[in-house]
C-alpha cells in the first residue's frame, strides 16, 4: 500500500473487543490506527493529532457518540475528518442520524460481515465521497430491537425536558464537563460543543469558578447550596447550587437566572423606601441642623478668643466640634440606601448605642404625632453582628408600621426592647395599637399584601430578606385590640 493511501484512523468505542478487532483489521491493511475508550480520551488526542477518518460508537459512558459527532463537526480543524458511525443502535436511531453529521453509518453485527463495510468506508474516505447517502451498511439481516428503541426514546425524552427547563444544568465528572443543557450554555455564553469534554476550570466564567472554589471537598460537603448573593454572568444575575449525583459520583451545578426577580426586588426596595421618607426628612432637619449650629457657635467663639484661650480650652472647643461632626457622619451613613443586591457587611454593634442613635432620627416625628416612645435595654453591654445600614432600614420599617397602627389613638405607645436570648440578641418593637386580624397575619410576609390604604405591602418582605442575609430572623405576634410585637433576632457578637 502506498503512503498516499495510508490513513490515520481513530476508533472510538468503549468495547475493548471491537477496538482490538478493528485495530488489527485496519493495521493489516497498512493504516495507522489509534483508539479511545471514551470521549475524554478522544478529545485529548485532538489537541496533538488530527485523524483522516474517525469511527465512532453512539452508546458510550459520560458523553455519548452523538455529542462527540457534534463536537467534531463544530471544530474547524476537524471538519475535513471523514466521520463514520459504527453502532448497534443505528437501526433504532435511524430517524435521528441526519443530526449527527456523519459521512457513513454502519450497523454493528457479526464482525466478518461488518469488516467489509469498514474497509469500504476507508476507501470512500480516500476518494472523499460519502458511502451511500443515509443508508445503513450491514442492516440487511438485522432488525430493530423494541426494548432498545424504547430506552433511547426515553433518553431523548429526558434530554428534551432538561433542555427546556429554565434552570441551567452542568454535570462535571473528574473535572470534565459531561453534560450541558441549552439554558446553561446561554447563561455561560458558550455553545454546548465549546464546553462538553473540557476541564470546567478552563471554560466556565471566573465569577462562577470563584463561587465553586468555596467548596474544598465535594465528597464531604455536597449536597451544597452556595450561600451567596446572585453573581453576574453574561449580563445576567445567577444563583448557584451544586450537589453530588449519588450513583454517578459526578457533581451537578445548577444555575438559576434571577435577573427579573432582582429587578422586581429593586422596585420593591425603592417603593418601600419612598413609603418611609416622612420619618426620615423630619429627623434630618433636626439632626443635621443641631450639630451644624453647635459647630458654628463653637468655631465662632473660638475665632473671637483664639489669642486669649489657653491650649486646653482650644482643645475642648475643637473636641466638641469633632463630636458634632461624628453625629453628622452617623446620620449620613444611616441614610445611605442599603441595597438588596449588596452582601451585608456585618460588624460588632452596641445595641444600646445603635438604638439611641436610631431614635435620634425618628423621635421628633413620633413626638409630633403624639406617640410616646420608650426604650428598654436591660443590658448596656449587648452587642450583635449586623450591618448597621441594613439594621437601620429594618428598624425604620418596624417603627413606621407601629406608628401607623396607633396613629388614631390618644395614648399610643411604642416600646423598643432588647434582651439576650441564648446565643442571640432579641430586639422587639411593641405597640399598643389596633393589632392585626388572624386571617391577615398569615399573609404579612408575602409581597404586596397590605391592609393600609396607601401601603405597598413590601416593608416586611424587605425586613425578612435583610435579616436573613445577616443570619437573623423576624417573628410577629399580634392580637386584635391589644397591639403587635415584632421580634428581631440577630447573632450575638460575643458568641462569634
């Protein structure tokens, strides 16, 4: 056989007997033959070697032959390869063969009869022509098997379902991607053919890899839900979940697109903030005006007497001015809108100090409404782990609700209590208002449910979301005619 007629041939089959028989047959005719027992081995070869002809079995573990055919036809360096499907399932999958893009189809049967069709395929490759359109070589004495057909149809049914769902699904085995549905490809920004068989660390976006790297030992920690906010991938907001496949030992990565939900939450947040502006602005006038007047007076006195005051007196005036600046800084920090998109920045907070600072912003407005406010903190050393901005918005929501509940009463009263509760700290907002009907209480944490004439029904939804993000919780107890108690529980800083 001349060198020009010698072919580089790759046989991809998970059956070692078929690999041995085909290798011996083709090498006896002078061809250079390599073999791969699965698609992983096959893809690794392509990085350093391009065959003239590839024989592919359809039914293989992890990644099937049909996906391999699509990968081959999707790669520019492999498009000229002569592709031959050799499978026992071609009769049952005859209707789907056109999708695979193969040049020839050979039915697996007795090797003596099958070998002639294999050699003819090699000859057809040398002449650069397809063997016989879309007919199946070697099918004359074979009959489709009903069980095999039903199993293949069931497999196709599940594949259609997985490609139709709204979640993206990626399966990883031994760091290689073995399954990608259509939604996952869209979210990642790559086609299935650009991901299948590759090391996931080389094809998934860095934002996703950073989240997945949080799990050091998948065998120990899966099932695992990444307890992080949505990440940005391909201009979408995506939540990540991962878990182990109990039988296969592979890892499933589930991607849920929450972009539209996040947009709605943003609208909810803005609407809820708008609802509470009345309390904020009355506090601003008082809380910014007073320290500015104090600073102005101190600096004016200091300017007139700079030549006569000793250093100790000057230091006292400067210290008083700086204290007032700190008050303004706290106000501006508290008023900075805490976004539901943000990851809370938890820090150790003094409960007593936080409540006193918070009340300085809302007390004047409550007084104008003739609402009596009482602070009951029995332990001045209580500390919590929380984001001060988020906690400010939580308390503002609860105080707003309490004030609305007693606005028509002559002796309306709101009490803020703080107690240690095992390893957590409980902050309670108690009012003696009209209470909430039992039928309404079960809907309080559902978006847009409200009993207020001008309410949005978003306040408690945001309260719960912000507290959960800080590892906290919220509970509500109410009795019609006797008032309402809202309990906020946060981790105690001393137990962190």
